[in-house]
């Protein structure tokens, strides 16, 4: 599923209006989300980790 996750993550900000979303590196770590999380998750750290795991410089088609 990692390859599929990378493929879908690359679509954020690149695929136009039919696949809305923002890459996780857009988080400015302000912390506004932290008191709102009912699971007490460190959301800025999770977003950084997600971006590190899924971001690739090159886009590719899943079926190639």
C-alpha cells in the first residue's frame, strides 16, 4: 500500500479540483489543532512523518 499511498499523495495540490487536498508539509506547527484532538495526538509531528514517508519528487502513473 505504500506505493499506492505515494501515488495518491502526489495528487494533492497537483490534480486540480477533482482531487482536493493539501500536502502535509503545509503545516506551520502553530499547535491550534492539538487541544482540539480528542485522541491527544501530536498532529504536527504526524503530518511531518506522513510527508517524509509519502513525498516523492517524481510523479508516476500507477499503471506504468
